């Protein structure tokens, strides 16, 4: 019986070792994906800021044109 328990423990240890490696691989994939998403978010924020700046410029230009049109009337 002692040998059976010992064999079961050896099998359990092997399984735990495989599971640990599998978890490490999955963690690495998640970490890589997280890094990629962070980079994508940073790029999106930059793009949004550029678009917002352009919208402000267009609004300013529109206001200037509207003021010019109003003073021409």
C-alpha cells in the first residue's frame, strides 16, 4: 500500500509540474496580449487627441468665417 501511495504521489507531482508549465505558458500569452493592448490603447489615445485638435481647429476656422460673414452683412 505504501508503494501505491508513493506511485500516486509521483503521478500527482508529474501532473502538477505539467500544469505549472501550462499555466506559465498561458500567463506569458496573457502578458503579451496585455502589453499589445496597452500599446494599442496608447496609439488610440494619440489618434483621438489628433482628431480632437483638428476638430478644434475646424471649429475655430468656422467661427472666424462666421464672424467674417456676419460683419460683411
